[in-house]
């Protein structure tokens, strides 16, 4: 029987250790497979050619202005953002069409003043949160919890009327499909996205759309524009940002206690938001294609280069405790002192929602904190493919039933680790397929080739 123990004991310990090392190994393999299928392209910034010190200078350079044309990487982004990536503001080349689209986005986003915006978020958050069980702890995925809220909020901002349940469900299905494909946890389901496209086309045909829509776009393109900027990007980014913020609060009881002790301390809540956006920037890498040479640090970046601005690396650089979640660091430093660009750089197409997004986050966080204690032992990474598992316990729960509280966090940790193991393999397989499929479809390259042929 000794041989059984000799085989079984190491096998069991290897199996038990899998969740600790395999996901990391699979991620490394995924990166290599992506590079192999997609081809290595681009100048990493910061990197060998451009250091951290010159990061902003190069990002803000007028020649760092190409958005899609000329980068193989664009085929992948267009694939993930379809339908209508050719009119998505983020991916439009500079020029009159971009200016017109950006103006529409600005107009829609500023349709409400700050008070009106805060009131809208609060009005929509209340009923959604009140629908959660009020007498026991619930396990939620924070990203999923937040999506219906932002779907309703952005619908109301765009159409200036309350969001019907049908529209909310279509928007959530669309946004969830995009972000799940981006994180390679699921394949694209164009059917889910097309249902929203059809709904928006109908609303535009009925004349319900805002006046601010870009007038030079066809009705079909206007629908794609709304779908891309508001019912994909806005909903996904706000849900992701809130998932990071709430998960960080859940994992730091001292921060949560302080927020709850003085709910009107906006300055502290803003520091917590800044810190969440510093540690978990929503953009992994933003890319630009150079339209002319850029001279920097004695070197020259040739025209046509694909610059890959790595947010996480930049925001971590220069801090000895960059991995620590410390909202009070913002008492010692300001965004100007450290490398902090959560909404991009102002000289080169920054986020048009940079003014209202933090206000919305503040209001939504307060609505959650007023109702629930948050706790989580799930791992917290920048890409957060787990969607942020978190326990919500009503503050005024009269009776708590089910699993004893003390066991919940260790159980959640184990569950999260084993889920992470399975998910990393799914991401490897689906990610490799989508990179291959996007390369095959060449949406971006074909679009520009047809534009040139038509000229
Ligand atoms: C906390 C939430 C958000 C964060 C952290 C964020 C972050 C960013 C960043 C870093 C960029 C610049 C990327 C680059 O340089 O290529 C960007 C661009 C953009 N964001 Fe946001 N974003 C958020 C919410 C939103 C919302 C609510 C909208 C609503 C429409 C939005 C729409 C856009 C658009 C359209 C662009 C492209 C801008 C352009 O190229 O002109 N974002 N965002």
C-alpha cells in the first residue's frame, strides 16, 4: 500500500496547488498564443524606447493621433466592439466625422447639470438595490449588480425618459456580451447585440432619439453610434469602475467603516475612488498609430508605429507601495505629482465622461453603503474576469439565516480560486479562437480598403 501513498500524496498536493499557479501560467501562455496568432506589433510605452518620464509627452504629441487604420490590433478591437465599430468615437480617425461624433457625445453627456445627474443615478439605484433580499446575506457579482443601473441611467440620459424593462434587458445583454468577449470569458453573440441594434433603429425611426445625434450619419449609423458609445462603453466602463470600487471597499473593512461613519465626507469618498482608479485602471492598453515621426529622448519613433500606452504600468511606476490600496496617499500627493491618468491625457482624446463619471460613482457607492455591509475574499485583479464576487449583508437585517458568517469568507476564497482555475483555461481557448477569428475577418482593414477603393 506504500506505493499508493507515494503516488497519491504528491498527486493530491499538486491538484490542491493548481488554483495557485495554473491561472498565472495559463495567462502567460495566452499572451504568447495571442502574439503568435496576431503577430507582435507596437512600441510599448513605457518601454525600451520611451521611458515613464516621456509617457505623457509622447501620448500628448500631435502625431500620436491615428486610432484604427494601420494597426493589426484594431481588427481585434473592432471585432469585440461590433456592430458599428467604424462609427465608435473611440476608433474614429481624426477629422470632421470624429469632431461631429465627439460633439454629440459631449452634448448628450452634459444634458443634465451635476445635480440633475446625481439625482438621476440616485433615483435609479434605490429601487434596484431595494430589490435585493433584505433579510439575509446575498452573494452577488458586482459587475452584474451594476449593469442594470447604468443601462437605465444612460438610457434616460439619451432618450430623456425612464428606461422600459425591455430596453434595460437588451442593453445589459449587449454590454455584458461585449465585456465578456473582451475578457475572453465568452465568445461574441452577435444575436444579442443585433436585438439592441433593431430596438434602437426603431426608436430612431419613431423620432425618439435626441437632437444631438450626429446629423451626417445615416439612421443606421446613428443607432450604431448610440449602441457603441452609450449602451456599450458607458455601461461597461461604469459597471467595471463600480465593481473595482466596491470590491476594494469590501476587502478593506477599515475604509468601509470610515465611509459609513461619516457618509457626508465626500473628500474621503473621492480619495477612495481615486485610489481604486489608480490601482485598477479600466484601460489596460490604449493604442495610437503615429502619423509622423516623433523625436523623444534622443530616439525617433517612425511614422506608422503602433504606440501601446500601458496604463497599469504607468500608474504603478515610481511608487514604492504601488500595490497597496491606500486612499490617504491622496492627502500626501496630488494627481499632478504621480503618474495618474484614469481618464486619459487631456491633449489626446481624453474620456468625455471624465467630469460626470466620478460623480455617478460617488452617488452609486453611497446608495450601496447606505443599505449593505460589503465583504469579499475574492482575488482582485485589474481585468477582474470574476465580475467581482461579493457578499452583501443588509445593514438592518432582522434575521440572518444560512451559512454562519465566519465561514462565508473562507468558502468564498476557495470557490473563487477554483473558479479562476477553470476560467483561465476557458479564456485561453476562447481568447485564442477570437484572436484567430478577428484576424480572419479583418473588419478594420477591410473597412479602410473599401473606403480607399471608393475614393
Ligand atoms: C469611470 C469610468 C470611466 C473611465 C475610467 C474611462 C476611461 C477612459 C479612458 C482612459 C479613455 C482614453 C482612452 C485613450 O486614450 O484611447 C476613455 C475614452 C473614452 N471614453 Fe471613457 N471612461 C469611463 C467612462 C466612460 C463613460 C461613462 C462614457 C460615456 C459615453 C465614456 C466614453 C468614452 C469615449 C467615447 C472615449 C473615446 C474618446 C475619444 O477618442 O474621443 N467613458 N475613457
